[in-house]
C-alpha cells in the first residue's frame, strides 16, 4: 500500500510541474509574439543599449561588448531572438525535447538578464528589482528538477 501511495504522490507532482511547464510556455509564446513585432526587430540594438545607463563600469563594458557583436547585423540578432523565444514556447507547451529546451531557456534567460536587463540594474538607490529573466532561470531549474516532461508532453509519448 505504501508503494502505491508514493507512486500517486509522485504522479501528482509530475502533473503539477507539467502544468507549470505549459503555463510558462504560454508566457514565452506571448513574449515571442511581441518579438515578431517589426518595431522590436527594427529597434533591437536600442533595446539592448538602453540597459547601459547608470551601470557600473564592468557591466557597461559587458553590454558594450554585446552591442559590438550585435552591430554587425542587429536585424539578424533580433530575428534569432524571436526564433529562440518561439522554440522555447513551443517546446514547453507541447513538451517537445523538453530537457534541451529547458537548457536553452536557462542560457537564453541568463543572456537576456546580463545584457538587455543589465544584470537587473541600475545599481543605485532607485533600483526596485533584479529583473525578470533571472527569475526565469529558477523556473527553468524547477521544471528540470520536477521532470516536467514526464506528463502532458510529446516527450512522454515517445517512451
């Protein structure tokens, strides 16, 4: 009897993490929809450079490094951003290659947090939060630890 109770409890946890995965995927889908907006694509470099103001020197240097890379073809990087967010959304919603999508999401969220969000700065007396992208990293880690691909996913159907 104890074994059956433990199995049911694990199943409920997996369902909860799967529902979190799907809801988080919907959030990424909404964000991806906005990234396909022509104004985002045309103003991509400006959105990254907007994070420089009032930052410490080392953060400004990091963002300037990325601005230099982006300056070769900002339009191309904006499209890559939109595609990446779309892949993350689809992977999370449908549970397709979920573990790879989670790792992609962690890396991509850290990249957003360290560039466009300027490590959550500016670091002065007016700061009110640390930025959303770092919180996304922890949601992705929870989805990974909770094995969110085991239920309500195409990954589970392939087994």
